């Protein structure tokens, strides 16, 4: 099977039942993507495939041949952290860090969904050309990523600041209005 992982081509000989998660960890040696529940319920294994977020524990690698996979290791460019990674540090959006790779990839995928106008379950106007990233909208869209440490406030603040162009306090005030 052939893939592009974090911009690098990789050829792998693996069983066709191998998940994308196991491909990344066991064949590509990328340990950033975490195996949490192995059932698609926690989001720790979230990666980006062609810019869209997936639960890599549920996806068979064979289905993603020839596609571009981005893991947490591929977010930094030329030694510079992705702006969202910097915001996670600034807002203490992690404690143990186990969910952080999945949270980061999911948030980046979520931002792409919003920019394409993909509504969530709570988006008020399905025909709107632009979707506001309110705190409620953000929390709904990130609800598939669990944090056992409870660092949700820092995570939300980091995402809001990175993608809404507002500080976390402004986002909270807008959500209350």
C-alpha cells in the first residue's frame, strides 16, 4: 500500500485489516496519534486525511491508499509549531496530553468544515454562507474528542483564539449575548 504521511511518501506491506491507527504507529513509527478506546468514541486517534478529520482506529488503511494523511507530527512546519499548537500551550489546553494530538487534528479539521460551510447539529441557519464559531458551536463540533483531565476550557480558548480571531474572553462574551 502507498500513502503520503505528513508530506512523505511511504510504501507499506500490511494486512488489509490494518487500521490507519495501527499503520501510523506500527508501520510508520509515528507515536503521536494515540490509541484510546479503539472504538471511535474518544477521538484520541483523530488524524486528517486530505484535510478531513477521521477516527483512525475505525478506518482501514487499505481504504486510504494514495491519500494524504496528516498526524500531529505533521502540523509543525520547518520547526515552527502550528498556530493552534502554540495556542494550546498558551491556554494550557492539555494536562496529561494524551488527547492533545486528536484534539489538535480535530480542531484543524473542524475549522476547514466551517470554512466550507458544513453545518453542525446545532447550526441555526443551514443555508448560511458563513457559520459563526460561537463557543456553543465549537463545543458541539469538538464533542467527539474527550479529555479525561478536564482541560476543556483551555482547549476551547485555544481553538477560539486561533480560528475566530478573537480572544477567549471575547468568544465567551459573544456566546452569552
